[in-house]
C-alpha cells in the first residue's frame, strides 16, 4: 500500500535509530521532569477512562513504556502493537524481567504490525475476551506519524474502531500542531530559505517549509535534549481539528467534558475545558528551566468514544 511507505518508514527508522537508548536517557537530570510529568498525565487519563476495563489495545506501543500503567489499572489482557521489531523485543524483555508480583494479573501480547499496510492492519488481533472487542485503545505520542495524509490517519483510526467494542474509548496523546504554530508564530526566527526555527534551552524546533498550514503532510524537525529525540527527528504535524474531523468520519465522537479533578492533574483547564484537545499545563519546580514548560505545553490529549454503526454513515471503517 503506497501510503504505508513514508509514514511507517519514518516511525520505524526513528525507533531503530534510538534502540536501547530510551532507558538511560530517561534518567537525564533535566528531561526527567518532562518524562515524569507526561507519564503522570497518561496515568491519570488511563485511571479515569480505563476504569473497569479488562482489555486494552495499544497502537504503536514502542518499547512498552506504559506497561506499569496497565498493571496499575488492573487491565487483564493487553495487545501491544508496533511496526518496529527492535522496540517490541526490548519491550518484551523489559516485561519478562519484572517479578510476577509486579505484573499483577496483566497479560500482554506483543504483536508486530505495520498499521498502514493491509497485512499489518489484519495482523492486529481481536481482543482475547469473549466479545473479541477491546474496552480501550490507546496511541501515545505516535499518532502524528500517521498524519502524512488524510488516508493514513483514517487507516489507524479505522483499525482502532474495528477492534473496539461499541462505546469503547480511544485515547490519543500527541504533539499539537495548533500549539506548535502558536509558539512558532511568536518565537521562531526565519532564515534566508524561508524555514522557521525556534531554539530554546530544552529543544529546537524547525519548520522546513516556513509558516505552518492546517493540512496533512506538513513536516517539523524536533530535537528535545535528554530524550530519544535529542537528535533531530523529522515528524508530521498533527492538527487536533483535523484529527477530530477524521475521527468523526471514522465513527468516533470526541469526549469534551472531562472532570475537573482530571483537568487539574496538569491540563489547561482555562482554555481547553470545552475543547476536545486538552493541552498539557505543567507546573514544574522553579529549579527547572522554563523552556521545559514550553516544550511540554506543545502536547495534548484527545479522548474518543466509538459510536455504534447506526450512529454514523462513514465509509472509512467498513
């Protein structure tokens, strides 16, 4: 499938380039604040939206960094998929190295699947539960790799819908192109070739094509110090409005109303209370350089509910 080549290759090459680095980089003195805060938000969202869930599908699971959260949520069966064999091997080794009491009742199937190819999408297992459908699906810090084209984004959303039960929840965490554009419009410098760059203590962001436009296939170059994207990583911009639009076409509805206690865990309760995209709003200690706050605020979460077939007329998921 032609659309699989660029998006999947971009994601897989990034995973292979940083194989084995993630664990040591998480302990870097400054970036550890970023990682801990982001993990706390993912944990809070999972605890709320996966409450009572017995099965979960994780799309683009990487090195399995969320395995402890699945155990904490007492999710019995997890299917974790990724296009990178190296990442899956590392994740499985980490999981198998845990003591049995640290794994609880959670059982994880690590599955290799290129979610943009026909064979890869078919390789995503159904839920190992009587209903054969998952209660929850997640895609953390990976959906933007599928924003090369509308069709590639619709493909992964359709996979999630096909595997979720009616009323099931799809949780997405991604860099927000809307917030990136806001920062770049204020802070970026333009070079002689028209490219925009924003250089801070914590990170460097560059837009090769200049001013970002609300469309698919826009590229951004990230370099976040002390993380697995410390080197320059080329990624696609993910616009929350476009993601929500395609999700609606694929049979999802956005969950806009989050409880106040969840928003207060570290989301922008003032600006995003009624919006589908909830942007991060960290309050780091004063000893942490302020640029880490800006880098964290570039990210957002979205939560979607799977609609019943009778509630949608889209052809994407058929």
